[in-house]
C-alpha cells in the first residue's frame, strides 16, 4: 500500500511535470498510506536493508558465522555491525564473529578493499558471508566521448568526479563545486556577484587567443552553470588529445562531459533537500570611520600631489571634525550636519560626521536558500526521473538589496518499445533572474570608469541625509559629489535593472540494439535561450542649501531613460553513432563511428528611450523623448564525422585509435575541413607474471601513452569574411548622433584551424589493498598555427594586423591525484575516512612568432607567457641628502611623474621617503630603453602572472552516523602587480579621495617617525602613471593562496528512528564556505581570487557562506 | 557484421555529403559586405559620416595641452613646454587609421554610378584627407603620402621613406581644391561644406607659408597666396559675418550660445544635453582637479586699452593690481576672464576669481555656463572653424606676404574691433610705432610690416584665446623659445589683506607662516604655497617656479618618429635632433 502511495505521488508529479495532468493518478487517497502499520511479514520480505524497522518488542538472538573472501580464505578484522545502532564487533583471525542482535535487524559486514554486504537476521543463528573484493576503483565506469569505458581500459588522460562528491556543497553553481576537485581543471571566479559563473580552463594555455573547454551536458553543448548540481551523476574531464579526439574541432581546450542522473529502476524514490544560510564579507571591513582621519589622510595625499585638498575643509572645519572625532553616534551638542553660510553668504549644509558608509551601504548578512526535489522510478517498460531545484540569495546592497533567484527543472523518460529499441526524452529548463537598484553597473570593471564607484568620495565626514531628510549630494565646498551619488540613487530606489536568463533544451533519442554487441544511437536536440535585460534610470535630487532641491548633474543620476535588450539564441544538434564490440578468445575489439552536426543562430534586439511619462512604470510605450534602436544577428554551423577503435589483448595490452574529420562555417570553403587523429596505448603491468611478488603492496599498475592532434575553431564567427559594421558616433548634426558605416578590418588571405598536438604519459596505480590510489599524467602540448595578430606592421598600414595562423606555443605540465581510503574501529564502530589530494602545474612558452626585433610590445619567440617586466626598487631614501646624492647620478624623473609635477619646490624634490629606483643598465636615466628583449631599459622579468601549482585537498570521515568533510583549495604561486585603479590596494596613493581606508592605514604611510612603513612618502596619484603604477619588485604581489573552501558536518538520523516516519534517510548538516584564506597578498582588504580576473579588484566582493539544511529520502 | 558495415557506410555517406552543401555556408547577417557596398547614396553618406569624429572634441578646444601653450598655465607643465619630450616607443601621434578609412572610400566609391553625387562625397573624403595630412605635417614635417589603402603584403608602401612636406602640401592643395569645387555650396554649421574647405585651406596655407618663411624653407610666398585666395573667396562670398549684439556682451555670448551662431561659425561641434552629448568646460575651469587653469599675466597685458592705445605703454603697468589693470580695457578682456563685478550667468552675486581653481588668478569666463552646468553637463557648441579666424588669417597672410593695405584691414580686423566697440587698427601707425612689448616677444618679425604684423599677432591672441590655436602659431612663427619664459599670474605687493575688487570688504588675505583664523567669504594665500617673485614682499605670482623649461630651436618644432616604427621600417628617417638609439 505504501509503495502504491509513493508510486502514485511520483506519478502525479511526473504527469504534472509533463503538463498532462491525469486526475486518476490522485485516486489513491493519502489515508491509505499514512498511518498504515507494517506487519512482520514485511520484514521477512526481500527488502534489502530492512528499512521498515522492527517492533521494539523483538527478542535478541545470537548470530555467528565466518567471513571469507572469494577464494574462500577467512578475513580477519571485518567490522560486523547492526545497521542503525551502535552494536557491533569484528572478526577474529579465523574470520569468525558472534553477536547478539534483535531479530529482524540488518547486519553490515564491511572491510576496506571489499564491497560491504548486508544481511537481514530472521531466525537463523549462523550467517556466513563471502565478501567480494572491491575493484570499484578500476571497474569504475568512466564516461568518454560517445560512450563509456571501464577505468582499467582507459588509455587517455581522463578524470571523473561523481555527483555525490559535488552535491554536499551548498553552492548554486556547478563550477563552484568543481573548483579544486580535478587536477588541472582550473576554475577561477573574478567576482562574487550572485549567479557568477566560474571561468574554466583545462591544462593551462592552449592558445594565446584564449578559449575555454567544450562542455557537453548529456552529449549536447551547454552552459555548465545552468545545470542543477543535484542532477549530476558525474563530471568527466577529457584532458589529452586521445580522450577528446572524437570532438576534434572544439576539443583543443579539453572537454567536460556532464552526465545527469538516470532514472532508477524500481519503485519510486523521492529525494528532498534544502539549505538555508547567509553570506558575509570575506575580506577585512575594518575601515576608518572617523571623519577627521579620513579627511586628513586623503587631504594630505592630494595636497602633496596637487597643492590642494580633496575636502577643501578649512582649519575651522577640521577643528569641528576634531571635536567630534570620538563620537560614534551623533552627540546632541555636536550635530554632524550644521548650517553655515557659504562663500556667497548663502546658508548651506556643512558636514562633520563620523559616518560608517560601508555598513550603511552593504549588508553583512545576506540570506541564501535552496530547495531540491527529485522523483525517480520505473514501471514495466518505462523509467522516469523528474527533478526541480530553486535557489536564491539576497545581494550585498543594503538599502534596496539586489536579488538573485534561479530555477531548474528536468524530466527524463525512457521507454523500451521492444527488445531492441528504446526511445527517450531528456528535457531541461533553466531560469534565472537578477534584479538590482542603483547604477547600470554598480561595480564598474571598466578600467577608468571611476565616475560610478562607491570606493570614492564617501568621506565619513559626510552623511547620507540632511536633517530635513533630503539626500545629500554635494558639499558645496569642493566640487565633487558625495560618493558619486551612489547612496542617493540607492535611497531613491527608482533606478534599477534586471537580467533574465531562460533556457530550454530537449533531446529526443532512440537507441537500437539489433544484435548482441551492436548499438546504434540517434538523437536530435533543440535548444533555445532567451537573455533579456533592462535598465531604468531616473533623475535623482539632493539638497545642499536648506529647503532647495537640485538635480544631480552626474550623467548617471540625471537621466530619465529605459534600455531594454533581448537576445534570442537557438541551436540544433544531431548525433548519429553506432558501436560494436566483440570478444574473440583473448582479443577484444570495439568500434565506434558517428556523425554530428550543429547549427546556432543568435539574434539581438535592443532599444533605448528617453524621458518616460512615469517614474514607476518601465515600458518603452511610455517614452516621450528620443528612441534608439539596435539589432544584431549571426549564425554558425559545424559538421563532423568521428570514429574510435579499441583493441586489447588479455586485458593487459590496450590500443586505441580515434579521430574526427571536422568542418566549421567559420573558415572559408577551401580551409574549412580538418582531420584530427589520435592514438593511445596502455599496458597493465600488474597483470604480468613478473609482477606477482609486488602485488601485496602494489595492487595494480598501469602505464599509458597517447599522442594526437586537436583543432580549435574558436575564432570570430566571420573571421575570414571582410565586413563593414555600423554604429553611431559622438558627432551630432541637428541634435542626432551620426550613423556610420565603418571600413572593414583587414582579413588575412587564409585562415584555418589552430592545431594542438599533445603527447601524454600517464600512470595509474593502487597500493595496500587498494586503499591508496594514485593517478599521474605529464604532457607536452604544441599548439601550432595559432590565430594571432601576425607580424607587427608599420602604423601606416592604418589598421590592426589581421589575424593569421602565425604563432606556435608549447605548454608543459603535469597533474597528480592521490587518494587514501581506510577505516578502523573506534568505540566498536567503524570510522571511515579518506584523504584525497590533487596537484597540477603548467608553463607555456611561445615557440614561433614573427617578431625579429623581439619588441616587448608583442609576443616573441622564447617568451614565457605571463612574464611581468618591471623595475627594481631599493626601498626608501633615509634622508633627503641621500636622495639628492642619488638624483645627481640617476635621473628617476621619467618614472616619478607625480613628483615632477608636484606644486611646490619642496614637494618636487626627490627626498626622504621616496623610492630609490635602480639604474640597471647604468645609463643614468630610468627608462624602458628600446622596449625590446635586448634593450628593456632598466626592467627585468620580476614575476609571472600565471598560476602555478594549483591544488585541492579533501579530508573526510564518518563515524556513528556523523560525517565530516574538509576541503582546501588553492594556488601555489601567482604574481599580480596591483593595477593603477586598484583603490583597495593603493588607497590614497591611487586616488586621494578614498571612501574606505584601512583602520591601520596611518601605519602604512611613510613619515620620518615611521620610516619602515609599507608605502612611501605620501603622494596622491603616485599609483597613477608614476612610480607605483609601473611594475616593480617592491610592490609585486604573490596572490597564491590556500583556502579552507568548505567545512561540513552532518548527522544521519538512525534509520530505526526515521523509518517510523517512513523516511529512509534523513541527514542534517551544516556547512561553511570560504571559511579561511591564507595568502601572501599584502592586504587583507582584497581577496586573491578577486584580482585574478579583474586586476583592479573593484568587483562584486566574494563572500563567506554559513548554512545548514536537511537531506531527505523516502 | 553486415549491419555494422551498413551503418558505417551510411555514416560515411552522410559525412561526405556534408562537404558540398549549403549547410556550412554562413555569411554575416547584420554587417555589410564591402564587395557590394557604396551602391546607394545613403551608404555613401553613412560611410563618410565616420570621418567627422576626427574633429576636435570640446576638451581639445578649450583645454588641450600644449595647444593653449603660453595663453594659460596649469599646475602641470606638458613635456612640450618643458622640453622634456622623449622619443616614444609607439604612438606619439603616428596614427594612420583615419587615412585608411578615407582611402578605402576613395578606392571604392566608383561603384556608385551617379558621378555628380559621387563627386560630392569624394570631395568630402578629400577634405578629410587634407585635414589628416595637415595635422601630420604640422607634427612631423615630412610624412609618406598614401592615396590608396595599403595591403598587408605591400612591402614597398609599408616600408616607404617619408615624402617631403613640399610634396605633401601640394597634394593637400589638390585635395582641397577638389573639395572646394565639388562640396555643397550651401551653409551648414555642423556639416562640411565648400566654405569649410575654404576655411581649412586658409588655415593650412597660412600655417605652411609662415612656417616656411620663418624656418627658411623656400616657396612660402605661393603658400601664403593660396591662403589669401581662400580667405578672400570666403570673405567675398558674403555668406558669413561677425556675431554682434552689445559690445559689452557680444564676444562672451558667442561662446555660451547653446547652438552655434550660424553667421560666424563656419563649423562647430554640436553638444546637446538631451542626447546626451555634453562636455565639462565649467568643471575644468572651476574645479581644483584639472590643473587650475589660469590665463597668463602677459596675455592680460596684451589687451589694448578701450581707446585703442597700448596698455603696456603705461609706466606702472607691471605693478598694477587686478582691479586697476582691468579698467578701461578692450572689452574682450572682461568677456574672457573674471574682472571686477563679474557675475556668473543667471546669478545676482558677484564672483571673484577663485585662486584655488585658477593658478594665476586670471580665471576664464569664456565658454563657462551658468552654475547649473558645473557638474559636467555643459552643452554649448564648440567652434572648429570661425569666421573671425579667417579674417585674422587673411590679414596676417597679406601682411606677411607684403601685399596688405588699410582696406584689407578694414574688411578683416576692423570687423572684430567693431563688435566690441574698439577703434580699428591703423596700419601706418602700427608700422611707424612697433609695440616694444610685442617686439620683445616676437623676436623674428622684421621688414616693412613689422609693426603691423605684431599688432595682428596681438589681435589673434586676444580674439582666439582658448580655441586651441596658440601652440601652432608659435611653431610657425618660430617663437618656441617664448615658452621657456617664466609664467606669471596676478601682481600683489606683499603679505596683507586685500579688497581686490574695491567693494569695501576684504576678500583676500596673503599671509606668511601660520594661517590666520578664517573669515567667511575670504580667500587665503600662503606665501610658499603660492610663490611670488619677491616672496613675502610680493610681486607677480610665479607659476610652476621650479619647473625647468627648455626649448631646442633645432629639434622642438617637430615631433619624433616612434622607435618601433623605425625598427619596423628602416627607411623612416628620424626628425633632426631626436636621438632614439637606432
């Protein structure tokens, strides 16, 4: 009855999900199931794990027996426990055990290296057990291109991680949970924006043009972060040419195969899990909130650069600030806003606050939530799985918080039409929404767009509102706006934007198995994505004269405009492939061949309208001013045929050949098609006779080698076609921007595939009864004919050089994964634990580039990618005399541009606290020389911006229903020279009007009393086009880090308890993400990951997450 | 096995079929193809619209350094004025993308069949090619001439040596003559017309004529003749005039009009807040962040008295304070900088010079709009070609050529004087009494018209200040060494309090040492922060006192060719005096 209920419920969900509601499915009243008592006869049934528990009145009986292995040898030390209780024992040297257990309970026999076995105790007193050796590590099924293989049969470089490993992390995106789990799958996040996807890279630089791995979701290209993590069965990374050859055209950057869960055979299983938590700041947020000190430090820096101060506060104003310097809140006698006459005698607000802008603008606790539900099961000839996931989080803005939400739905149905034909449908739907208030881009990443950033001009001396409640905007004392009006636009709450993403993908598939060993698969996929966004700007008002409201003059706040944009993209994929396998004596053959084609079309519509009739309604119908329309469309197609042939002899010697003949519409007809073959071989050394003595320790050993070629078609859609774009320019005629047709960019006469040739050697081994496993690979990859800006042409050419197949690159690297799994008995219960680590590294060098003068402004032969050229700095001058003495020999002026432009003679002088720059080439002047490799001036290679030694470390253990997992992830070394707009690194040295100065900032600034400071003599803008903005060895940062990425603790309730509520499994857990970071980065006000993508670090901050939830199966 | 074979066969057939169908042929859907372009006039117009972006933007007109040269000073001194220019690796003005855009058009426009219409657009392209090459010659002297798009394998053209400036100037003349002949003869403030081409021709050949004359390059006479002819044609056409209203306001009004005046503006760059397309002249003039521009004292002294006599003839002119020196002067002075009684547009209260925002104390009012525009939302149009310049070009070219008479002055400079109610320039008087103040500045002027030429230069400086002409004027007159002089601001006789506008209240306090207690509405200047000639004893404000300024007569009139270009093209010779180590 119970089962019928669950089946009914699942059927209801299933039918609802396929939009064909069948009322009959609900004809099983729930009262039939709920409250129904189980009878003992059920317990004696075939239920494998006796989940429907027992009546408490059962009597204990003594059970004994012997545990043997498959050869009949007894196994000592096997843990024998009663499931769901703390009762247990272990076998003796003869493999014997004896235990008193309640009748009807389930015994669990477990021992490392063997598959655990469960036995239900009925009324027998002897239970002998034979444990099968656990060869899962090698028998594991690994997903490969257009098929699967056993791990032992693999000859290419393939890593796989199971969905179980991923789903215990309460994160929204799959890329977040993949970070650090697979060696040389490099995942980087440049921002903590809700919904942010990670950048994926496999094995480092494949091309100087960049490019990312091909992600296939159930065989169809897609966005990895639009997948529900809980739907994932496994993620497989194909790293070398051999493994990815069947995807030749797009596999140069590696391939990631995401396989979703299949429908489970048997009765319906319902899984539900949830997670609730909050995000909080990851970096230090202890800032100076004293109006006095913030003003003082900024003003000092600006004065030393320009001869003027930022606040323009007089001594009298400073006196007022000083009186309030300790007032954390407004003291009635000393208000933060006073009214004083301005220069013209008119009454004006004057601000003397100690306002904490950071905590006013940003929320310290941002709630997150997630729910996940799936139903899976089968009936006679039909298997089904439906799942849904919803999650959301509130963003970092406090006043009108930004919000992110996403939904995933999936249905998978397989029907066996007859013995040889199965048809299936696999459909998924994704939707996400991000809405925010404020500027069109609250966190500008555009290098010099400072005019829209909260990092500037939120002086604690200023406050957000005047006493009469009006918003502040300008002090009227200096000419700057308060925080570029960021607070005003937030408080106003009518300027806002929204981004929507929808994706629908459906695959129809037929699998034909006409004769044994032969299998033909045909599928067709249609996908559609709609990306839409709008941004609405409304004019914002402020007040600086009591009783007078004025419009902000800033363009961003003085605009009444609605922008809308819709991208409608569609794709169709056809796959047709077949495989045939056969064993002839000790020879095994498998052949696979197929055909694939894909076409994608992209279409954009955009519109902007000015002056809307309402501030609250946002529709283009309400536009009364100017309209601007935009469009855009493109399409591309791919087509290819592929094959793979496997052969092995006695399971010892393996050989594989595969390849693909591929064409893309992105190249001209004559250059369109390419053939990309690969070969690989493997030798299972441990199967050899001579290996037997070693087998006790080293259980298996396999050596692999592969060689192959892949192509990269990842160039601009119409790179080979000369075309003329259109647009608008900033030249008005009669109040209209002129529309223009641009001249075509030059196109190289021939453009074709970049090819990457990979040599890979690998080793897989297991030790100590398979407790320790090791997998290692090393590779050399030569990328040939990279599409790049060719030889530098003289400027008179008048255009950037067209891309040609003109450069070669060599990347070398390795990756290692080690795992240790074991268990021991602790307090009579098994303590299982595992330690796993991954480590990877690579370096890349240019091996061909037409740059005979070795100009450093372009690539050159022998160049290591990521090299940073910089000057050598030798600390601060101790005295001005020392500085002047040095200045007489070495002219630093070309670098000291800020000092040279200082307002007074004293400030212009090279002096104590200034940085000493070494004249490496000894010519008496600091310069870039001819900017060639032979004459780099006074620069040398001081570091490298590529990540080295990326790693992950996973520790997990479980005992007595408790489980614990700890995950570390990091980068061994990576250099970053702080960008000139990295305000939270340079503070007043970048722009002397910083909002958020570190609490200890004064200690970092040089002064005669503080000669060992981190920063030099306090000159504003010194990090902008001056000695601190050019790379040097003194301020170069190592942003390598180790992060405690995740810590989670769970407890699974004993099944005897949960089964009373018909719950098969109930786990409660709590989890923390990004708990702690160790790094050599000199500041803790920036996160190393934040500057890896955007070197200014002015991105949406990354976050720490704390959460808890339940996982429920019934 | 048979089935397997069949399957493979089918797959093979399918994949082979794929090689020869249309599935893989995908062409751009939202971009035009050059192969079938320029077949409609709309396309010709849209393509040639792209040329307009080369015209200077507002910032290039009112702020660009070194173009303002010694007209105003900032807290920073550009390399050109210091003599600290170095040979750049790349860039440095050696940019040729605009020429490619133009030549591509001229190479392909023949696809349009109507020759008459095509000629108009060809004329526009050639106007812009002349404009492009004029800027290149101004900067580099000799430059290679290209009248067609260079292909990437065209080594001969890519590695060409420079053509002589004489050769290039002849080509410019041809382009401009074609443009003058074929461009629309109607008037338009924002579009290039025949009249714009004439104005450019007037400008280019005045530059080239005087440059050659003062740098000893032959052929200057013909160049000046070309300029004179162009100016004369423009003047004689009668299509343009001088904007007038009240002499006390007309000059100032002209530069704060929201839409350029079509009488005087031959070509202007349009700004419009509703687009939005705006500039920040108020912010750049009035804030402390953009170098605090201030007009130099020497410029203020150049303005004549209101009766036409010379201010600098006054025995005490060097020690006059701001109030005294601004009385009874050429009305253009009080319409260019803040003078006593100045009120911002729409304001009732008087605004004094803001020493915090103006390094010399002489603070611009030219172009500056009402306070509502202080935050970067100004939208007054900016002059590119103004009729007044043509009149000045005409007078100067004729004077330098030696063919001028009083009637030429009456049809040119007199119009500018009339606008502001100033007496006209008397040629004979000027030649008989060369102004020693000007003689001291322009040391290379000689000959019968010396006195007149000096006066024309005065007139040009006064009339065209802040419009981006001064730097090139100094180059063509070979007066670069003027830039090495010390730059001065207002005069004050030492520490103390001042009522600078004589309205009865103290508005400025110059102090030494500790700052006095603040009094609202009063400005404070600290001796030391602001350097005076005689320290606490006052004198003129010395701008950027510690900046060393040098001018190399043999090198600094031209810019260097970037090193990378010389590495890539060994045939490219460096300009004289520039050392790049190659």
